[in-house]
């Protein structure tokens, strides 16, 4: 491989790693949002059931 090909290959590897990291971060955010939503909605339903009881 030439120097140019090596550099391009390294850059592609770096991009793949960055994309993988970005996806992992986005999935973590999505899990966190879902957990927050589930907890918040659970608290709302608990509050409503106590008031009506």
C-alpha cells in the first residue's frame, strides 16, 4: 500500500470508530429518556390512583 492508501484506510477506520461511538451514545440517551418517561408516567399514574381512592 502507498502512503496515501494507508492514510485513507486509517481515516476510514477512525470514521467507523467515531460512528460506532456516536451510535452507542445515542442508544444510551434513548434508554435514559425511556427510563425517565417510564418513571415519570409511573409517578403520574400513582398520584392519580391515590387521589381517586
